C-alpha cells in the first residue's frame, strides 16, 4: 500500500523557512520543465477526493457513505460527513465510525492540514462500542466563476497523507485502530504504507477540468520532482528532530539561550546559514504541542515504511494485501508494540510470502529510496 508518509511543518517567517527550501520551485521549473500551475489544472477537488476515498475503500475493505439532507450533522455548510462502514456491511453491526472533511479555507479556521480526533472509539461496559469521530481539515482554494476548486500537486499528496491518518496506528481517535497507551509510537510519523505517485494512481486521481483527460506526459516529471532538494529536506528534518530532543533531555539550565541554540543547530545540521539570529524556535509548535520528544518519528517511521513497502511494491493496490495490512497491523494498533509488530509480521500474516520482515527493520531500503532520481537510478550529489 502506501509508505508511512511525512507531515511537513509550516513555520512562520520568524523561523526563516526561506533559508531551507528557497529554490525548490525554480529548480523544478528549470530542470524538469514542470509548471505547478499547469499540473493543478488536472486535480479538481471534485475528482481527487472521491478517487482517494475509493483507493482507501478498496485497499482496506471499507466504504465511505456521504450523509446528506436532514441526517447531516456538521459545523459548517461546506463540511462533508461520511459514515465509515465495512465494505460488506448489511446492518448497523458493520458501522465503524464517522469521518468529516472540512477542506476549504475560511476566516478564523485552523490554517494547516491535519486530522483531528473529535471523539475516540472505545468499548462500553455493556459490551457495546462508542464509535470514533474523526475530522480531516485543510485550506484549499474555493471555486471561482471561471474554474472549479483545484488542488496543487502538494495539496493532493497532503490530502492522501492526511486521509491515511484516519486509519493510522499511533492514536486512539482513528477509525480502524485499538487505543494506544503511549503516544511515543514509532509509527506516528504517518499512516498507511507510497503509492501516491505511481502512474496508475496519478491517472486515477486526475482529470483536466476542461478536457477531462487524465495526466499522461507530465507523470514522469511529477515523480522526478519528489527528489528535488531531497537531501536538504532531510537535513532540515534532522535539525528539527535534534532540537526537539535537546530541549527535552534535562541537560539545559535556566540560562540557556534557546535562540542561539536553534540557530547553532540549524547551521551545524542543516548546513544552512542565516543572515540574522532569529527566534525560529518560537514557531516550532511541535516541541510543546504533543509531539515533544517525538518529532524524530516523522523521519524514523519512513525507515520502517520503506522496508515494509517492498512487500507491496509489485502490487501496491492489491486489496488482499490491503486487508491483511488493516487486520494484522492497523487493527492491532496499540495493543502490541510497533517494533514487535514489524519483527513478527511474517509470522502473523495469512500469506507469509507477502512480508519480508520477521526481523529487525533495515534502513537500507529508505537510503536507497532517497538516493533515487525518479528513474530508479542513483541521484547525482548535485541534485540532493
């Protein structure tokens, strides 16, 4: 299925984000002749959202049924409400939970993309179940008189990722898991094992808003674009993770200059120098927002995901593998340590040949992945 996908932190100008990824778009334009505004025309919201829901449905054996009319219970007219059911549900016993999509920007709304657990799922004393309610929020541009609501390629990838959080293993609020006692899950960086950029998936998710033609010639360029500045990106992630660990290890005293620490670590790890020493740590909310001492998991989880993805690579949209992943990994969730699930995977699957683990995870798959240039060839150092 899909690799555990990374979340991209969005920082304000005070953190000098322009120092990290200043040339990604110009480099993509120059080296790949890939215009993001042209790609955007192939991703109407009305096509992308149903296509991604359909992919998750088929892989995990569930169905998303939109609730309309008087039965709809939402906090804003633009919000969509879905009942999530087992694919073969015939009565209420097949009901799993509710999922809300709040996709368009509006004044006063949370400004990033995220999945929010509204109510957790849990067993009631009388043997019944309290079903979870989960919302995915985003800030997509609304339609205009000239064109429908369109998504940038990054928006499509983010939506795919965030929908994966609905079924991920790290929290008790997601639809297909059992609760976790600890929030320090090794798999917390993302959701489901990365077919987002397979040619067949990009075609399924795309339809030009004028011609209704799917992506074709642009697909190879889109896949290559993921490798632009990949080295800089992961140095940036390592910097964030190290800052998070340093400020929580009790080795600092009350006189520590956190602005100097932030800037020193940034230059040492990300190799990016700034013209001014600014308090970027003030905008890095992960350190105090529930991800504290866990930010490293965004990248660390990808090490496991790349290893696991080798299993699905030959048939990433295989519903049999998808259902096994749901039943044997997602559903087990926090009732078993993540590392134990990974090591025991080949022993617990109904198709032992479908898994390569049953051993300690190996980082080689992740390293090989980020060294590629989009054609399956090792990337030149100048492209990293």
